[in-house]
C-alpha cells in the first residue's frame, strides 16, 4: 500500500546570501562590499549617487523599504511583470488610498537614498522648491483659482490674453521659469515605465539592480530570499513574531541608540549620524561580546560545562547561520524518508 504523501521542503543547495541574483549583479555587489559599503561611501548610479541611510532616518527607511522588498512573484499578476512595473501598479490602486501610500513610500525612499528633496528644481540656480513650501502652495492656489474662474464663467477670462509664463512655476530664488520635477514616473519613447530622478533616467533593469544595491548597502546581514520557499518564509516569520510577542522582545531605535552609547565611547549625536549598516553591526557586535564574556565567566567558574571537543563561540569569528535552517529537511534525509515510506 502506498505511503501517504507528505509535503517535503528541500533546502536550497546553497546558503549564499546572494541567492538567485543575476551573476553580473552578484559580482557588482561583491565589489561594492569592498569599495563602497564598508567605507560608507556613496555609490555612482545612473548619473546619481546612492548614499547610505543614517540612523536618524531608521524608522523612515524601515517603513519605506517595502518598495524594494516587495515580492512580485507571490502575486500571480506580478510574475510576468518587472519589479518596477509591479510597484508602479501598486501606486495606482485607488482602494483605501493604497496607491497614495505606495507613492509616498517610493518618493520618500528616493529622497533618503539619493539625499534629495522632492519638488521643483531650478535649472539656472539649482534651488529646489519642495511641494510643501509656501511658494509652491501659492502657485498652485493661483492656478486653481484661474481654472475655477474659467470653468464657472468662461467669458470673464480672455484666454488669448493670458501670458504663458503666468502658468509656469518661477524659481523663488532667481525667478527663472526653467525648472523640472525632481522625481517623475513616466513612459519612455518605447512606452516602457521609467523613473526620472533629477533628469536622470532609471529603467526597469536599473531599478531591479537598485533594489538589491540599497538593501545590501544598508543592511550588512541582508540576504536575497528569492530562492526561499514562500511557505517556509511565512512560517518562519510567523514563528518569529509569536516568539517576540511571548518574550516581549522589542526595543525602539531610541533605546538601541542609548544602549550602544552607554556600552561604547560613541555619543548619542554621533550614533544618530552613523549609517544604519554600521550601527546595526556595532550593536550586534556589542551584544556578541557581552554574551561571550558571560559564557566565558560561567565556564571558568564551573557553572556551565561544554560538551567534549566544544569551545565557546568567539564574539568576532562567528559563523553565518541560516535563519531558515530549521524549516528544511536535508536533501539526503528527504530521500531516505521517501525510500523508507515506500518500503
């Protein structure tokens, strides 16, 4: 009689943190590890510079980075789309203001990583008028009043007498009408979606690379999870959430900053000005050091005994662990289980 079929999860054949990324992109990221990431240097990209995000913007990055971590392949509608096309589709959802939320996240994310202000840039003096500035609000009000008047009483306005320059935004610093939007989503000559940042074009392929560059740049322990089974990831995330709730494991960024400050020589202001990558690495290393000292003292005092041949894991030379390891069965174990079940 045939054995009952069971769902078996086979662990990917590699624990490489670059997962299923394109080989060319992997080589690029590896080179950036040594030339940009570890030195917190800005990365040249499509005529722009990608800057590491600072700790003072920790929460903002955390709330916006979903634009880059969004897994389009979990949605049947997204499988055939590029990452950029799928995200732009998200910004166009009208239900519950979801589209506006995604649009805001994307714009704020670009402001953080490129260190720009979203608004109107003067091509003469370089001044950027943010959309929230009074000058732009006054311009919008003036245009709205003009069009309202045209709509309510068309005869009251002589359209032919309207100076075109009145309809254009003028730089509040130098008066020039030569301006452009800092962040635009548009279509190129072939009809494909592109993002234009300060007149620099980011294509679908560029955007796919940008996602990974920013994630590896800002999170030292980040790993591509595109080769992780979706069910395994959901199970792991849920277990982690339940465990954190049970143990009340939570600390605000403010508390983490204070903790790092009192255990090191860093001042609080210095930490907030630190890159997120360096901050999280420093905090993790301090935690490893404290645990190492406690364990070493416990072993030396005889309160803890180690198995024969085992030693205390060093706080610097720690092996990289697979966070999904317990969710998989080894391939050989799976084969053996199948063989045993089938007799």
